[in-house]
């Protein structure tokens, strides 16, 4: 924490003088400022949305109820003003300074505006299934990363045994379940301010200064630069403003939780505005290591984001963004959750092995949260980059060009045997990833009946093992690898220090041209068509060399060493292209009722194995170095309704069929302990999603979502056997008809807030009480369905109570997992499939206080 506060002081020392020197408002043409107040009480309204009609330009009121609009529109122009609990107002602005009065209305919800189709639109009117979480909701709910956000959006799944081994899925699809293989592309796009984040580790970082998060469900390749076969996260941060403002927040909680956030914005010159944001999170561990006498799974996160907005003319915005996030936890440790009897001989069962070695587990109850692992847990995770975004008004639309360069550094250390025995003494896949990307697109109206978006996208990526991936056995490895009763296995030092050093390079180049048009056949009937061309090139150079162990020339001893680790080397060069597209029919029979039907096909690029290949009869299966691309056929039908001015209710039915589904599967070979990629011939995911909201009064609101999702292997005839069948007659089996991993048939969320006007410590504002509930049913935690690696369903309840003052001060008490529910997030077989498996545990009950000031 000392370093965190040093950072805050340094930031303040450097940047605060800049903003002090720029307090005078710049004189800029087409600037409108004003404030929004309650028509009855004349109190300032905070967080009101003001949007210029027919454009993507808008603003929200600050803690003083004030706003500023900088626009290319000439006065007069029309604005739409909306706020929860008040009548939406449309009025013509003809002066540069205005006061807007809103009337309270219990019968109307605030309009939620999204940019998913590259323009500002009401979320209820676009023919897409989209979940929207506003920034203040994210902050109040304590959802400071995606893993917590999934409790608000039940169609999102995130599994993370560490930042590198992170799976971000929508409707159970997107990335392979389990341990990550770097040779595969994610199917869920992750965008922040228009920049594509290529590594799954980005989903584990803390959010910084979030304005809004849009979760798009289903293929989105005709709208976004990078191909997205399962959906996309479209994250928008708060933009620089020429009006001086800021926000400061600090939270304290149990387990030594401390989180601080700060953001400041303002004008630096007549045409330049800046914004600087910071986030820091610290928490003690939730597991206890009896061997080292220290807690594990701590949080130690820092994040910085700086933006400069250059507005040389009314029709041109140029934004420069730089960000850096750093994680240094002692963490991502797993506990042993259970032991399975495999089909191996009795002497090869886990309990027999540890008995021979004189070892006893520190606890057989995973929720004692006790471990005794002997290898340190390290998860050094650095991610950052720079980008330039140019928005220019051209004709009746906007031309956008986004250029970006990003990096990811990964420095881990894991104990992949999950025990205090020296079995796998080292497991570390240090990596360095860099990528550049360029997207150019135009979105606008081409004629009175035709609108749309067209664009091109390029991305180049380089991933190298830095300096090398290391797996190294310890003195007890012989007993876990022992596959016969030969006394040679007991040879002193035979496996101690035996390891593999892997160096690999992956270079990829991707390019795409995409477009989507919206043709208005009538005012009520629209047809939307989209098309995409993909080009993908991947070059892999993989080399794995063994080292260490007993130096011997005895063929029998060498054979035993080779049974654990072998040399491997291969090169793969792939180059492919593909067309994909979609067709949507949208019909609005009457106001407040929208329907749409979409059929699409999409494509996920060819994959390459970068985690080691399995062997058969001593031969490396090099044909698995490359796996086939996925071909996705998708259909969905949706209805979006507004039963009344104070409520919404939406239903979506979806069906996705995938040919050559890319999956990550586990093997009994220690040298492939992160698993390898394979293709399932066909899978299908089908489901129904419901979501809605209602504002009963200005003092009571409810929102909820419910998803039914059924994911099956339609055909996977040569899948590896599950953990309990290891050692049987065959290492493969037909699992056709089995459940896809990570998918709960039922998942839902329900939230509500009660508030009332009041005074606290002499301040006017609102008291509030809010509850968030999240439920998911049981799901498989194994790519090959297992009787033992299933996670029971669970429910979580989060609560917050506090006071929001009209001057921008907020105080709230919060509790997460209020009833201290014990639950697993993921189950993982230990390397070698000896029968024991580990677990990623969900957080226990946490509670604390947050203080916030916005001006």
C-alpha cells in the first residue's frame, strides 16, 4: 500500500498544477452549457443525460447539475434530456447558456443510449440483444472487474485460474474452457474505447473510470473490427471534458481491503482537454498456506489511464489515450477439492501414492481454505498501450480511425500438483505479447432510407516465450509417474530437476473488410444485411528441450525419463480467408414493441497448439499442431417491449451450431499439463433469455434477467477420457450428447433499490438500500463430461446501503456474498491425472465502506 499512496502523491504533484493553470473556460464556438434542476424543488440533478438529437454527441450533468456540450451543430438545435424518475424532455436550444427543468414522473424510465451500432441509439430500439451496465451501477455494485460483472449479466461466464488462464464467454461460447492455449483466437471481442484487447488477461484487470459497458450477445463480425463469433464487450470510459471536474473514491473492507480511485478532467488550452484516471486495489489473501505461514490469493492491482482530446475544429475530434495496468498478487492458488479413483492399478491411485511418500493433506475440506503448496504462487501481469482515435464528421455520418499498439507481459509461478510435495517444482510460462491494430470505418446515413457502417481492420501480433516456458519435476515426481512395479523407478535423483524448456514464437496477421446496412422498407419494417471478409495468417516455431534429472546412458532409465518429458519441435504456417455475413429483419408494429430475426454465419480462425503435443506409442502427434477453424451458424429471434412507460420486457431465443468446435482437452501426460487443442465435430447451444426492468415509483425500482442455455456436444467421437476413466482400455471416448463445460442451464440476476429523500450531516440527498442477487445452476467443469468435476449451483446476495448527497458526496456500506456461500468457480485435474483435482474458490463474505466525491 505504501507504493500505491506514493503513486497517488506523484500523480497529484505532476498533474494538479496543469489543471490549476487551466481553470478558465476556453472560448470555443458551438459550446452550450447549463444546468438541470428539479422543476418542483429547484434542486440540482446529478447524472442527467443530455443528447443532441440525431447525433452521437451528448453529456451528463456533474455533481452541481451542470453540463457542457461542444458540438459542430449550429444553434438552434434539439436536445433530448432524460433522467430516471423524470419525464423525458425534448427541447430546442437557441442560447449558449440554459437552465432545464425536469418534472418528476413515476411512469417513465430513463432512456438507455448505446453505441453498439456505431451511433447513439436507444437500446430498446436496436435489433440486437444487448445488456447495458452504466458506470455508476458498476461502481455502486463493487463490480470492479469482469468476474464481478458476470453477477449482473447472467449470460456472461468468466473462469480464471490466473490471468493467462482466463476464459471469457457469452452464452457458453467464445474461448476454450480450462487452461489457456495461446494459439487460439478468442470468440468474444473485448473493446475499450474502440481498441481491441487481444489477450484474455485483459478481462482480469480492474475497470478504470468506466462510463458504460455494453455486452453484445451473438456474432458481431459485421459491426466490429476483430471477428467475434460469440459476442463482444464494448466498454466506454469517461471522456475528457473542457469543463473542470473530478471524482475521488476510497473503500475499506475486511481482509485488509483498500481500494482508491481518482479521476480529474479539464481544459489544458483553447482546443485541448485532458483526463487522468487512477485505480488501486489491495486485499489480503483468502487462503492460508500452513507451510509458508502466509495468506495467498491477495489483490495488488494498479491501473492508470490518461487521455488528451484535441478539437481543432467543430467537426474533428482527436483523442490520444495511454493506459497501464499492473498486478502483483501472491495468488491464484488452488486448493485440493477432492480425489477420484481412476482406472489405474491400486498403487497408482493418489491416496496410495501420498501414503507411500508419508504425506497427508493439510485438510480434506476445501472450504477450510488451507493449503501447503511448496512452490511460490506468482502472477506478474502487466498490460498497457497507446492509441489515437480520430472522429471526423463527413457528410451525414462520422469517419473514425483508431490506431493502437498494446503489450502484455506475463511472469507466473504455479504449483500445478496442488500439494506440499515436490512433484512439479516449477511451472511457469513467461510470455511477452505485442500487437498493433488499425481500424477505419464510416457510419452514417447514405440516403433517407439507407444507413449503415463500413470499415476495414488490420491486426498484427507477436507472442514469444520470454525467455522460456519451464516445467520442472521434483524429488517426488517418480512416484506420481510410476507406471510399473520396476525398482528402477526408485533410482535416486532420476527425476529430480528433470524438466522441459520451451521456446516458441507466434506471429499472426489478420485483416478484414466489413459492413452492415440498414434499409428502411417502411417506417416500421427494416432489413439489415452485413458481410465480412477475413484473412488470417499464423506462423509458429515451437521447440521444447528436456534437461536435468539423473545423467545416465542406461537405456532403461532413459526410457523412464522419456515417459515423463520428451523433446518436441515443429513449425506451422497457415494462411486462410473466409466470407461470413448476416441478415436481420426488424419490425416495429407499434410504439414500444420491436421484433427482430437474425440469421448469420461466422468464422473463427485456424488454431495452433502452443502447449505441447500428446504422444501415442512414443510418437509425437504432430497432426494436432494445427486444428481446424470453427464454422458458426447462428439464428436468433427477439422481442423488445415497453409494456408501460415505467417498464421494459425483452425476450430472445437463440440457436448456434458450430462445426469443428475448438476445445481445450486434458491429457494424462505431465509434459502437456496445460492440455492441448482439439476439434469436436459439432456442438450446439440453444437458449432463451429474458430481461426487464420496472420503476414502481421514484423511490423503488427493480431489474432482472433470466437465461436458459443448453450446450451439447452433438458429435465428439474421439475426446480424451474424463479424469475417473484415466488408465482404462482407451485414452479416448465418444462423448457425443454430453454437456459443454462451463454452461449452467439456468442463470439469473435480480436487483432492486429503494430510496427516499432526506438529510444527513446537514446535506440534502437520498438514502438508499439496494440488493443484487445472482443464481446459476450446476455446470460441468471438464471438457470431457465427468461424474466428479461438476460444480453445484449456488446463489449470491450482495447488499449496499447509503446516502447520495446532492453536492456529489456519497457514502455507502456494502456486503458481498452476504450469506457466506461456499462455492467453486472452477475444478481442475492436477497434472498427470493421478486422481486429485484442485478448485478455484469463490470469494467468502466481504464487507466494507465506500466514500465518494464527484464534482
